[in-house]
């Protein structure tokens, strides 16, 4: 039976190839879209849980997009007076404030880690978000000669890394969070300040000439509100301090989610249109069999084939084309997903966590089942009609090769 199916498909190779390509393109688009949507959904879910604060306060003169602060590891040398932390903490409705100090790895001359990466100095006593992530690694508290790196930081080898001309032991690699921590290097805030102040790092000296010594500077404040605090009033009070501006992480995340949903709806519309064309291609091809191949099927009946054999022949052709198309589509979709993700990660202004293996397998299984059902439905009409062919039809029609 398989040899007959293979011969039938190869004899009509143009029709077979067009059907195969239609299925491949449909599966590729849907699978790539599924992986991207799953990754963004995981990133949004994780990011909403791990934003770490109700408000993020940064210097007023920092010309940065909120998405870049929250969801990328882009280097940011922005600074404000550390005294502002006490002023923000004294505002009614503010429950807790913790500060961070940003610097960067700069370039390959001073660092073994690939690309310029944000280096975050955090407070070992008050930064509840980072401390909670570190506790998942055991009671880990990095010292002045240890760093913690995000899962997207490249270039670490042998458990050690060179940052700003100093060697550090990598104490831990964080689990993916969908936030800027994934692309950052973490160390105690005092160690980060001392590292940035080091005389060997002449390229950072321009910032200390402008803003003052690192010991008196912070880059960002993470603000948590108490239950009685009214966010609008607190934002207004912080703005009135001057020299700062407030980012509301939940609002930024909501905007990103809305933008991503709109984008995916547009892509999904194109993908479903492609699937519809693929389904129509399959159905029209196999529907035409009932008229074009009566003579061939009648000959098979004359040679002893049963009605069940003819039905298996038609269904077998449909399933083989679909299964081959699904396999090639999964490969194409994986490549398409990788290409799109590489392009999007250059911006890195959105939370993203790569889908787990079970999620990927679930997507493959769903697509396989869906397109198998499409193939079976496409072959249902000609399969039924093939069983009605009488042997005498082979003598009356001339479509037998």
C-alpha cells in the first residue's frame, strides 16, 4: 500500500509539492507564533510578579524609556543624590524604599563578559526582591569579591568573570525573571561604588566629575507603598521633590501587554488566513480525486482491491502529505522563531522567557492533531466515493497511467 501511495504522490509531484508547501508554511507560521506568544506570556506573568516595587524613581535628567529601565540590561549611567532616599521614605503612604547604583561592564578590554552590560549595586539589607531571588539559591549573600549574574549574561567561564579590570567569583546565576535582572550583573552596592570609583576605570571618571563621588550617589529607588497609600498622591509628592521622575511599573507592563496583544492578533490573522488557504488546497485536491481518478480506482478494484483498500489509499495520501508538511513546518517554524526572537532581543524592551520543553511539545502535539484532522476531513469525501467505484469503470475511463 505504501508503495502505491508513494507512486501516486510522485506521479503528481506538482500537486503534491504545492500541497506540502501550503501545509509547511501554515504550520511554520502557527508554530513560530505559538512559541513567541508563550514566551511573552511567561515573561509578562513573571515580570508582573517580580517588578519588585510599586514605583521606580530615577533621575529627572535620565533620558531613558521606562521599558529599557525595567526590561533590558542596557547600560545606564544615571545618578542622583543619595539623600533623596530619606526624603522619599518620609512621604506618607510609603512603606519601604531601597536604592540601587548602576554602572556598566563597558567593553571587552576591561571585562570578560560579552557586550556592555548593566551592573547593579543593591542594598543587602533592604532590596527584598533580589534577596528573595538569592534565597532560592540557598542562604547566599555575595561578598565584595562575588557577583550574581542574570541568565542572559554571556561570556562567563569557569565560575569567574572579569569586570572593570577586577576578577570576581560568580556566586550564582539567577533563574529567568522576565525583567532587566536577566541581563544584569549584581553585587553589593558598596562594592559597585568602589569598583566604579577605581582609578583604573578612567572612562567612568567623567560621571564623578559631573555628579560627585559615587558614595553619595544612587541611580534608582524602588518604592513600596503601604495599604493606606494613594498612588496618585504619592507620585505627586515624589515629583514635587524635584530632580526625580517616577515610573509606574504596572502601567508600563500593561502598555506592553496591550501592544503585544495587538501585534499577535495581526500576525494570528495572517496565520489563520494561511491555514485556511492550506485547508482549501487540501480539500480541493482530494475532492477532485473523486472525478479525476475513477479509472485508476476502478482498475484497482478489477485487480482485487477492496473498498477499504481504496479508502486507505486516499486517506494515506492525505495523512502522509500532512505529516510531512507538519514536520517540515515545525523545523521552519523553529527557524522563524529564532530569527524573529534574535531581532526582537536587540531591543529587549519587553519581558520574555523562553518556553519550556513541555510547552514546546504541547504546541507540537496540538498542531499535529489539528492538521491530522484537517487531512482526514479533506480526504473524507473522496474516500467515501472511492468505495463506490465498480471494476467496470476502469474500462470506460482513460486516466490510468
